[in-house]
C-alpha cells in the first residue's frame, strides 16, 4: 500500500506562474476562468473593472503549479489599468467570440498592445499562447469557423481550442494543455519547445489564405488593382499558386484558397482583352 509522506518529498519543486487573459470586452474571458476555477457559468454580463486577480493550484505530472491569473478587462476604457499587468507573463489566453468577427480581427491588436507594453521584455517565444474560440454553443450565430481560427493560431505557434464557458466544452482540455505547455516551457529553460511551433506551414501562407477568404472580389483576391492587365493578373496568380499549391502547402484551407485563386484568375481573364 502507498503512503503519502514519501510521495510529497519525491515531488519536483513547485512552480509559480503568471497568466493573463486578453480579448475584446464581452467575449467571455472571465466566464472561461470562472468555469474552470468554480465550475459554474453566470449568464449575466458583469464587465471586469480594470483587472481581476485569482490564484489556483494545479498538478502537472509530478509538479505542483501555483497559477496567478490576471483577468484583464477588454474594454478600451481600462487600457491604463491593464497596461501594467503584461510584464512577466508566462501564458496568455487570447479569447474571441466565434459570433463576432471584429473580436477575431482584434486578436492582432491585442498582441500589438501586449508587445508595446512589454517593451524590451517582449520575447514572445518565452510565452505560451492559447487561442480560445469561445461561445461555440451559440452555433446559429457563428461567423468565424474553426479552419480560420485554427489557421490564425497555429501559424503563429499558438494552441487553438474551441470553448464554451456556458456548456463547459473544451474548457478543461484547454487549461490542461495550457498549464502543461507552460510547465514544459519552464523545464525547457523558458523557451517554448520547438515541436509546438513547427506546424509545417509559414505565416505568409496562413496570412495569404486569410486574406483570400476575406477578399471582396476577384481583383482583391489576386491582390491586383481593378483594371489590371493580363500580365499583372497572371503574375499575381503564379505567385499565389506557388505559395498555396496543395502539394506544397499543408496549411488548413489551402486547397479552397488555391481553387478560389484559380477561379478568380479565370473570371478576370474572361473580361480582359
Ligand atoms: P470584459 O470583462 O468586459 O472584458 O468581458 P469578458 O470577456 O470577461 O466577458 P464575460 O466573461 O464577462 O462574458 C460576457 C458575456 O458573455 C456574459 O453575458 C456571459 O454570460 C456570456 N458568455 C461568456 N462565455 C459564453 C459562452 O461560452 N457561451 C455563451 N452563450 N455565453 C457566454
Ligand atoms: Mg471580464
């Protein structure tokens, strides 16, 4: 039979880590944290005022991890309060609402704010990022699909999880992956392990697929000005075809993007003399 005492002594040293939550107001940052820490969901919106702070203890393999959670307010009004809390974070929960495209588009500006506030400390390779595509329970109002979210996240070496603070879907798995990655990073001398960042495609490929998905017409899709010549269209097409050809590009959505580019070129060439 096992006894408790020797087990504790065998444990590796415990770790203290700091994590923060980022994302537009009302995307569900506080609810995600509450769902994990308190196993409950509050439907009424209670905006975070500046910042909320909490501590939780988790066990990752044979280590005890003391997690300090700084839950940021997403409203621009609280920028002055938030900006003090970016420094020394080992993990970031980047949250958007799958029913609000602007909250997804805002992820880049959240990263930019963080980089700016961290100043010379801004070594993003020493931070674990988890992207939470939240409110997946509200399927009818969903406008950002999994492929698009996953592409944005994985092209940056970030984890991607679909979550619902309301139903609890994905929450435990997401936090387990988050804390386990932070522990791996601490054990790896503060560097994100390389295996996590090599996803087999480049940021340029991912950004191009995203741009193509969001383009407003065929000119825009090929990245040429309306009224461009056949040569210009063909040149732009060749560049995109090489970048996105499904034999060369494993990024999610590359096949659809490639087909869209082929169709855009065909329809433009029909109308150019
Ligand atoms: P700020 O503190 O203002 O930055 O907002 P926040 O991102 O912390 O949002 P909060 O967690 O307070 O949630 C905002 C609203 O969305 C609340 O009314 C929540 O009940 C609701 N909400 C959060 N997560 C979910 C979810 O997964 N599904 C659904 N249906 N509603 C959610
Ligand atoms: Mg909040």
